[in-house]
C-alpha cells in the first residue's frame, strides 16, 4: 500500500539509545554495579557529569564525576544499598599513581579501575 509506513513511529530506537547511555554510565552485573564502564574521558572533563536518581537494581544512583588536570573525583550520593559492591572504571584507561576512597588510600587498583565492597562518598584518582 503506497501510504503504509509500518509501525511508525519507531520509538524503540529511542529506548535503545537511552539504554546504551545508561550502560556507559552504570552496568548492572549480577554481583556488583559497574560505574563509568563505557564513559569517554570527554564526559568527565570540564564540568564533568552528574547522574540523579538513575534507577538500578541496587537502588537509585546519584553520582557526579569530574576530571580536572590529573585528578578524577567521583562522588556518590544516597540511594544505593549499603552492601552494594561496586567497580569504578577509569575513563582514560590508565593506571593512576594514587587512589583514595573516603580519604583512605586504596592499594588494589589497576589500569581498568578499582573494585570496592560497598558504596563510598568520594573516590579520588590521581595520575
């Protein structure tokens, strides 16, 4: 039929786009919530990024991430379950020289990121 447009509008592509962005910021693994897994460095540069009440199976994610010079600062607000294991990926995919979590020095990190047993208030990575 000349005027048949199928199942327009194709709103499924909007949902796929939103889901892709979600996955770049937070990925729900079976045993942990992975943060910044697909985030490009440009997203945390300058003013950085901020996520408010992003629904996850571990509770709502409230996060900000900003890289200034050679320091990445990731802050988490309330919402995630207190026993939620996390992993944080470094957008630049380089191993930091120093990482602190809530003011305490961390030792177990690599070029991919860091794994943590519970949520934090502030994580700072320095290169």
